[in-house]
């Protein structure tokens, strides 16, 4: 074990985050997402919510500043109300990334296709409406 690393970040998740490079994407998938079908690398995080994982990793994870929207969610259908969880995501992300403006919105099946090219998919037990999220990794500079 290491000191200061939140317990929710499994060794496999930490290794994956460390191995990712600039521009690589990681999917945080809800319990209904076809994670195994889409993943090059599948990380199980059963019993956890995406918000819990996001709170744990975002202090360590640099978002890509070379793109307008380094955080991506599935777009809404006509008549859908904005999911409450998106407000939670915004608050968590803004706390550690002043330049974060808003999400990129991607149609559901395009999101699935994009997931197939992602570095990894983290499968959770989250049941939040439209809770799936992609993070694009940036660079660390001192």
C-alpha cells in the first residue's frame, strides 16, 4: 500500500492512469454500459459510483488543455432533462481544473464507438441517468 492514495483507486486503475499518455482517453462507465464489449482494457470497479471515482482520481489526473472539451458525456435525446449527476461532475472537475468550461456531448452510438478506441474502460455499478463519462488526459509540467 501507499500513503495518501484513496482506497477506491485500485492498483490496476492507478497503473492504467500512470500508463496513459497525452490525448489518451479513459471511460468511466455506468452499470448498463457495454463495457466488456467496448474495452481494450477493462477495469472492474463494481460497487462504486462514478462520482466517487472522479473525486478520487481528478486531483492526480491532468485534463487535456489542448482541446476545448476534455470531458465527454452522452448527448441527451429530445425531451430529456439534464441529469443531476452532470452538475456533480462539473463541481468535482472545476475544483481541480479552473479552465474546465463544459462537456463535449456525443451521441450514444458514437460514444460507444469512441469507447472502443479508448485506452481503458472502468466499469462501475453506477445507475445515474447518462452517467457515462470520458476523460482525455493532458500533460504534467512543473
